[in-house]
């Protein structure tokens, strides 16, 4: 009998330690905040994105390499499974994801305890912040610091996404996509600010509770920049910055993001 009994206890212990994510709704205290990290895992189709060395092919059949990839994500909102929406305080909610700097790939948010069904964020920088006094554009938004590589000027504002690389399809041998424009008021421009909402129910809802760390792992597929509602080729558009064609690229790249899994 003992031989049956001991494995049974072991099984119960293993099961209970694996079942950490079974938190009953009453165990959440929404007056307390806990951490949720949001991982931006940049990929190219089914391959991991490797700067400088990885070779990829877009839908136009052009091979290319990526030398730089940076983008702003901001204004995070999370929707609880019972529909309550929580907006992360804006001042602490601007992040610059830089493929070359691993430390930037996983912004950490502090949100009320609970189970969440969706995440919403802005790809880029909202128009209000774009025009705020310089004293309110610090950290990754500091145009004289970390943000200098991602800023045009007062009227044109922040570059939301920057991708650069090389390709034999480009006459110059390289390509450059600097996508921004926020519909500025003093010099009206195109508005490429995009809001992205991702469902979290299909691949595991995050369960936020004090004392545990939770991560939602997003895949960001850079091939979608070329291949989307309008496929375009590097040969035709190797350099796009303050340009009406930027709207095509921005419409494509909204679909770069998908929720892959949650680590509870
Ligand atoms: Cu993961």
C-alpha cells in the first residue's frame, strides 16, 4: 500500500505547486497594485529577429537585413475580465523598445490585482504629449537624450517607429523607414498614431497579484511592415520619412503585434 500512497502524495504536491495560477476572484484586492511585464519579442515571420546578420524575405520576394529597429509604445490600458478598464498613469507610460538593447524589451506596468482579458496601447506618442513643454518630455521622450534619435522637430514631433537595414533590392543598397506624424495643429500633418488592442483570453489571461510576477509575451513580426493591407517593395520605397506613403506603412504595421503566451 505504501508504494501507492507515497507517489500519490508526491503527485498532489506537484499538482498544487503547478496550480499557482488558480486564484479565486475573491483573492484579488483591486485596491492593491502589482506588476505586469509586457514583453515585445521582435521576430521576422517564423524567425527570431537578429540585427545585422539575419536575412529575411518580404512578400515581394526581396531579401533584406535589419540594422536598426526602434518603436515607442505608450498609453497602456488593461481590461479586467469583468470589463473594468484600467489606464496606467500617463506620466509613467512611455517606453522605447530598441531591438539592440535587451533591457528595453520588457516594460513593467503596475496595475490593480485581477485577471485581465485585453491590453490596449498606442504605437507611437499621442499628439498631446508631442506638443507638451520639454519639461514634461523626459526619459525616453527627451529629444536631447535617449529620444534624440526618435525626434524630428516641434512641428513634426516624434518618430514612432524606425526600421533601417540593407537590401540588394534597394538601388542605394539600404532602406530607411522613419514613421511618425501626429496630425500636429500648428502645421497640420498626416496622423499615423495607432491604437492596438490585443485579446488575452485565447493564449492565457494574466493574473495579477502582489508577490507574483506575470508576463504577457507578445510577438512583433516586422515582416508585417511590408506585408499587410498593401504590400510594398523595397525597390519602390526604400526611404520613407515625412511622406504621404508613411500612412501605408503605418496601416500595415498595426498588425505586427500578437499575444503568444502568458507566464503566470
Ligand atoms: Cu514568454
